[in-house]
C-alpha cells in the first residue's frame, strides 16, 4: 500500500487552483480533506443536509466569482441528478469529487446499487467522469478534472475508488 497522502495533495491542488468554496455532506472517505478545508480561513466550507444543495451553491459561487468543489459519496450522486440541469443548461462548471462505495470489499448491500451505477448515471447526465483507483492516481486525476471543469465550463466528477478510501466495517 502506498503512503501517499492523497487528501493533502488534493487540498494543495485546491489552493493552487484558487478553490474558495467547498460543499460537502459529511463522509468518512473525505474526512481528512474536509478537516483541512474547514481549518483554512481562505476556504468557505459548508456542511450540507443533502448533496443537491451543493450543486446550487456552487452555481452561485461561480456567478459570484469563486471556484468551488462538491465532495460527496457515490450514494449521494442520485440526489443530484435533477439539479445537474442547472449547470448543464447554463454551462457553469461543476467540479465534484466522489468517494465510491458498493465496490471492492463493501459490507453494506444498500451501497451496491448506486456504487455500480454511479459512473453511468453521471455520464448519462452530461457529466465528464474521471476515475482514480490508486492513491498515486488521485492527485493528477483531481487536478486534470478540475482544470477541465473550470476551463471549459463543464461538469466533471472524479471518482475515487473504494480501494483508495478503504472499506468500512461497523462490526469492529
């Protein structure tokens, strides 16, 4: 297993890219990155009650001149589908980083359906999907996805595979 600190690398990319707003629904896979963003006075971090709120929030951020990122888990992607029409029709960029569940080593059968369909659902909704399945792939994939979203006005999701974030086990 690699010792690369991919949450730190993502955070550093946010700083280099000028990300000013981070919207998230609390998630263990993003917890280190969320803590880094919350501790940064130059990044406005907002804990959401549901993922689609982040789609609207980041549209407003863009209109106001800020770059933002939506952090979510694959199980929350389905909540966003209807709201994605906002960015699709207005060509405002939307950059999402999605931690995957329902894949390698999953213990919770409720996570499997959305984990299996996340990429296809996003692509069918007009989102460009990038994927990282090793810690080494995460930093360059996030950077490439963010650049593509912000420079072309497109929706982009970077999927971080379950092998990277690890599996959960609530039987411990």
